[in-house]
């Protein structure tokens, strides 16, 4: 089980229109807090603040959770936005670590709901 937050479906549609996915497989559904966590997370205030792309099939949007982009495990909160076939959502962590991310002109507030994900 993975603990995290799911993106509001109505907002997802608007975000996909405003930030068109670059790659064929659209993910755009959740932010991970931790893997194998025992308790679901609490409600949070969230915003999209940046973007990363490895130019070869992994695109992610960086998210603040209660004002921070720093996940407890040392990685960066994000939503895997889109992937090329054969790429995996977990690769977003590597792209963020290796390439960093670019800040958006303005934060985009989003609604996230606590969830246990599979």
C-alpha cells in the first residue's frame, strides 16, 4: 500500500487542459507520501509549483504539501503527469533528483484527498 493524496477529478480535467501532457500515457492522478505506510495521511493544503521533464518520456508536476515540496523520505512531492510507453511513474523520482525542476510563474492551488493507493 502507498499513502498519499488523490487529485480531485474535476480539477484534473481543468489541469490537463491548462497543462497539456507531453507524452502519450496520461497519469495525473495522485501525490505519494510514502510507500508501505500504515496510516492514510491527513488533509492538506496543496499547490502545483513546478515542472520537470527528462525529454525522453517522463513528465511530472512538482507540488507543495502544506507549503513544502520536501517529502519525508528526502524526495520531492509531485504528480507524475505523463509517460511514454514503457516508462514507469516511479521514474519521476529519478528525474527530479537528477534534473531538478523549473518553478511555474504562479502556484496553482489544487484539491487533494487523503488516500491509500495500490
